[in-house]
């Protein structure tokens, strides 16, 4: 059994609230009596892409489990690389990384667009992903992650800045049947749908929870709940190849 914890949208902003909520989730994961195969943080690590925000994130986003992060629309690639990955140099190329575990591959793509809030996978990212899939035996399942969902989630505020150009990703998936699922964040709400005939699983937000269109709000710009506790997703790959996802509310019980 393979278990991957998935959190998203921590939005370190220099304030104690965001830091404390992220720390609560990481302490919960580290305190589990089970060794996770990976912990995925799918974007919007910093809120303003400031160096001090990434410094705070680097101190909190640590785990005894294998950890992988990717940028979101609030992140900036050079600052992300320097602050989180300890990489030097002014490279603005996409941050694409692969975790090859025991019996699975987690391919984490950069869907951010510099200076914009919507998502788009650059051609270099698609070529990299094609290579990861081609180099992975067909009997080994591959999970593909990024920040922006490539489908409409029926949340207008989110749908306007989703991942576009998704037909290229769908065509790639058709060529590689061992691509088993897509994982993303961005929406600040747990959701499950399909894309390219595979599950598309959206991690809830840690810093806040999106108000759905049919939920009450006091004004047109009140997009999120700030009083809801953070939530983490657990993606479980069984020996039969079936993927199951559990969503767990993380409450401070100290």
C-alpha cells in the first residue's frame, strides 16, 4: 500500500496565522505512526513571493517523510528555487521534479505562469513529463501533480484562473496508460472529478477554505472561510492499482 499526503495553498505571508496552520499540519503528519511514501505540497507556498516568506516556509515545511513542493500562482520561480530548494543562479525555468518511490512515481509539474494567476504547462514541462512517463515501466503507476486544476470546478473565481491549454496534457495522458491520476491545489477546497479519463483530486487549502457559490457570504468579495480548520488529503494506491482518497481535518488538540 502506497500512501501520499497532499496539502496545498499554505500562503506564508509573514503572519503567525498562516505559519501556525502549516506547522499544525506538518506536526500532525510527522506524528503519524505510519511512514508515508511522500508528502506533496502543491503550490502557493508564499503569499507575495518574498524571501522572508520562503525562509519561514523552509523552516516549517520539513518532514520525516519524503517531501516535494511545486510553485503556484503566488510564487516566483527564482525566489522559490533560492528560498526552498537552496538553488543558486537566476534561473526562471519551470520547477519540475520527480519522486521515484517503491512502486510508484510522483511527477510534480510547474503550472505557474510568471506574472499571471492562471496556469499553463510550458512545452519544456510537457517534454519533461513525457520523458518521465516513457522512462517508467508500464506496470509502475505514475501520479502527476501541479498547482492549477485543468478543468472547471464550478467556482467562478477559481475557474477564471485555472490551467489552460489542457488539451495537450490530455493528449499526453492518452499515450501513457500508466498515468493513473492528477493531483492539484489552487481551489482551496477538497474536490474530486475527472480529467482525461483519470481521477483529478484537489487538495483542500491549508490557509483558508473557499466559499462555494451556493454558500452564504456577506459580500461579493468574500471568497473564503478563514475560520475553518486546515485539511489534508491522503491518496492511497492499493496493491490492486485502485486509488482511494481520504480527506482529514487537522485540529489543534494541544
